[in-house]
């Protein structure tokens, strides 16, 4: 590569995540130290898809200095999707050529990774493309044990919020239903719930094998946990719910959550579906039917986590990723996602990111067979099979609900 004529672009796609600015800073400084010009492309693919290449920033060592401390993105971001229509992808590539770019670093989640892959395929070597995996959902298929950047900061902030809610719940004798981000996978919800010691956590992976998820099933699980806690003389609790549960809901139940809106990638806007509020109402109604009165408050957390200043883990991790992304381009690399394994840079070829069944980028799910998940389940206050085989416990729970033991078992055993 002739570094005196090389020119790299950096863009950010998808939702914000702590550490974006750190990637931008590290990639810019590494490139500039080698004499390569760097520009920031504003608002992801939004303007490029329209053939507009004027929304750019010149990135220098001075302009990016110390931005790794800050949340958000100095380049903005968007969910604009150039892969929906072939013309959009062609227009995007042509706009990049008009900027005389020789290399492109994309920062984003699975959808941005897929866009980078398709752009690289179209370029056929005329543009080097590398992707830096970013999402607080932690659902990109990275090597085992490696989180996506931003996840650890989001979990850290989420634990702090849930801890405060746990204290409030205990002080005021109430329950909180806390809905966290996580479109398809429950990593963030489980990470927050397990670390904070929440009363229970519900994630999509727990229900994926059983067909459409019924709202009544979730209602019964939560009502059962509340009864179990009451039997332990505790009228308080915090349930952490992954927003991705909404995507598994039976279509008839989904309508109860409000109008279904979709983004540019065809995903349901889960933030618009208030599953916490609906579950608060259904659980309250179910318990009142049995003369059990409990105060439940629904709370969504997610936007509070996305633009937080990164914790040291994510600051260091993202500086490594940004440096390696630039170095990979400088060394002539392309068509890969940037990853670190045991402290060593490991490029993951774009072709290995695809799920053969869907043709889309692979999604990493929580392994519900793992010891880590089983430990989390063991600490949750949930009705278990032993509760139904213990006559004393079953009689106590039934009495609290004004039911016979047989009626209690018939109503609640389905959730075990």
C-alpha cells in the first residue's frame, strides 16, 4: 500500500454503545501516524445512500485527542440500511469512490456488519472494508468469552440502576419489572440480573424451543415468583426482563402491546412495545383475582446505558480494536471483522460471519445449558418442580391464593 495516497473513512451504524469514540480515536491516530488521511462519515450510511458525500469530518490526532473518555459518537449514527435495495448499495459505493477512499472501517452491530460484508462483495477489492463489532446486546458471534464492546459498560450501569431499584423495592414493599435492551439475545438482561442478584430474570433463550410464547405463560411465571417471595415473608422483588421476549410473543398477544412499528432493517421497534407495562397489568389482575394485592412498577432501562462514558474495560478494549482495524487496513487486509482472542488480534473473515440458514450474520445466544446460566437460575426465586412435590410448600402457596393444592398445581405447574 502506498500510504501517502491512502485514505480511510470511518462510519458508525446502529444504536449507540459506550466506546465508539475510543475506536474512532485509536483508528485515526494509528492511521495518521503512518501518513494516511482519515475522514469521518457522519450518520452512518444515511447520506451515502443518497449519493451525498459532503457530510464528512476531517479526523486528525488533534480532533480526536481524549475523546475515548466520552460516550456517544462524534460522527453520529443511524440505522440507514443500504442492503435493502441494490441501487442503494451501488449509490453508497459510488459515493465512497467519489471521496477517493481506499479503506473503510465500519463500527456497528450485526446489521452494520452485514452492510459492510455486502459493500465489500460489491467492491471486489477496489475498497478495503473492515468491521469493528459494537453492541450492548453482546449478540455478535465473536470467539468464546469475548464480549462486544459497550456490553460491559452497559451491564455496569444497569447493575447500578437495578441495585437502587432493589433497595427501593425492599424499602417500599413493591415489585419492579425492569425491561432491558436485547433484541434477540438475553445477554444484557442476564448479565445485569445475575450480577445485581435480582429476584429473577427472563430471557428469550429460555422459551425458544416451545413455539410462540404466550403472554399468559410469562404472567404465570411472574405471579408464581411473587407468591413464593410472599411465602418467605418478602413483599418485594425485582424481575429483569429482556425486551426480546416481545419478539417471541404469539401474534395475538403482540397486539396487546400496541402498534407494531419496524425500523429500516425490518426489526420490530421493541422500545415501542411496552411489555413491562402489559405484564404489570396482567400479573396485578391475576393476583387480585386471588385477593393478593401487590404494587408493581414497570421500568425500562436501555437508552440510559447506550451513551454512558465507557468504563476502563471498554476504553482499553476499544482502543485495541480501533488500533487493530487501522493496522489491518495498513497491512492490506480486508473483508473481516476485528476481534481479540487471548490478547491477540484475530481477524474473522466476513464469509465466516454468515448463518447458512438465514444468509444473515450469526447471532450469539445465551447458552441455557451452561453452568453460568444454571447458577443464575439456581439463585432466582421461581417456582420449581420441587415446590409441587413438597406437600407443605404446595399447601402454603395454595392457601395464599385461596386455592386447593390441586387447583394451585393445575394453574401453575405448566411453568415448570
